[in-house]
C-alpha cells in the first residue's frame, strides 16, 4: 500500500463531481422507468458501494496492476469460460453471461474489459521500454490475441453488444500506441470488402445466405432496426423509444411525469433504454446536458492520460476512453435508431450492480493514475 497526503491534492475532484452528476441522472431515469419497482434506491446503494470500491483502489499504486496484468487476464478468461457452463439466467434471451450469486448477479465480461485493457497496456508499454514500436503485424499479433480471445468467448455466450466493445478498446489503444494509419486503412478496406460480399450474397443468393450465413430471425432484427414501422413486434421497442424521445420535445414532461416507460410501453427502461426515459422527462435540453457531461467526462480522462507518469498509465486510460466512448455512442444511438439495438448499458446511468461496481473499479484506476502523475517543474 502506497498512499501519501499529496495524492489527495492531485485527485481529480472534478471527475468525481461528474460521477455524482451521472448518479443524479441515473436516479431520475430509473425512477421514471417503472411505476412499481424501487430500482432507483437500489441504484443508490450500488453507487455507495461503488464509491467505496473506488476509494479502496486509490490506496494502492496502480503499478501493482501492471505487475499482475497477465494474472488478472487469466482469471478473467477462466471466469468467462466458466460462465458458459452455468444455467441460463431468465430474461436475457438465452445468453450465458451471468453468475447468479444469490441476491447478486455477476457478469464476468464487465471485469474482462478492464483486465484486457490492463494486459494490452502492459504489453505496449513494455514494447516502448524496449524501444520496439508497434508498426508491423508481428508486433500487433499479441494485441489481437489478447483482445480476440475474450471477444470470441463472449460471442459464444452469445453477447454481441459486449463483444463489440472490445473492438473499440483495441482501436483506441492502437491509435495511441502510434500504429501507422495504413494498417487502419487496410482494416477499413477489409471491412468494406466483407460488407460488399455480404450484400452481394444476400441480393443474389438468398437461399445460401439464410442457410449458411445468417438465420432469418437474425436478419429480421436488422430489418426491424432499419424499418421498425414494418415490423410491429420486432420493431416495437424502437418505435416506442422514438415516440417517447419525441414527446419530450424541448423541456420534457417533467421528472416522473413520463408515460411511455412508466406504463410499460418501453421495455427495460431502467437499464438499456434509460436514455429514452431521461429524454422524455427532461427533453432535448436535459438529454443534451447528459451528453455534455459525458463529453467533459472523457475530456478529463484525456487530461489525466496526458499527465500520466508512465506509458502504462497512458495506455490504460486510452483503453478506458475507447470503452466508454463506444458504449455511450452505441447506447444512446440505439434509442434514436442511429445504431442497432444491443444490450449495452449506459455507463453509470443504467441500472445494474455488476456493471456499476466494475465501472467504479475502472474509475478508481483512472483516478489512481491521475493522483500519481508525473511531477511538474515547480513541484
């Protein structure tokens, strides 16, 4: 344990204030999502536990995470493999993603995100120390493996939404590591070729497409996202979300005055579609304030990364930024038909103990890096 009074002065209190602001939005959104369950007060308890976890993480030098990076990664892989053999949790579409521990459900994929970030940051920072740039496929291969293994295991569960977060993490860390842009161009070209081939097979070989590439019910999810009005059942949730957000107009209907989610017309309004509830009750102004808080939240982490005392801390925060940017964009985007619907929660706002505690664990590491930043010239 390594803690000095000077670290308190270096603590980013503004980032902690932003977390509290997100907690207020969380309470408003969850309380307006249902007329019966008191999920918002359970969320308050989870927030209190989250801040306790954050405080505990601050007591230890973050370099200890670097030293145990691959051990943590291995533990995460074991937990993800183990969850494939537990009974399926009800109400999650058949996905094997949770350990049911009595009153608490634990999703190991949430922890695996930060364990993967730490492991990749450890690898890249060691390359920096050895003055070996990540500028060729041989150097990038371990990164692809570190990210690809948990990604594939989570896809098997199946949990496409969480799996895609790992791509956001990898891309952000590769950019900060200075990987030449030509590799991103090649990846983009490969993606374009894949989508073109995908489209060609669908247009001219439909029988082969539905027999060997995608089931009809999976394709229907895509079509119901693009044209929800033509699919009353599959597109119901999206249509109700758009109706709720639109009805909020400029100033909203008022706190706990919304109707769409509270009357049960927007399913899972307390978790996946909590932004819908906030937009209905607080309108364009309120939802814009929430988005601004997220922008400022990311900005503060960028500042901490720029002042980190070593490259390991910088790469960890780069991965965290990629994770949060992807999740916020996907969650808000899916409620307004900008992105396909997935089960990704809105960080620090959606209801859920497993996700929230993990997020506070992550922020504990970020603030830890900020507290132990490099010394300024006048210090």
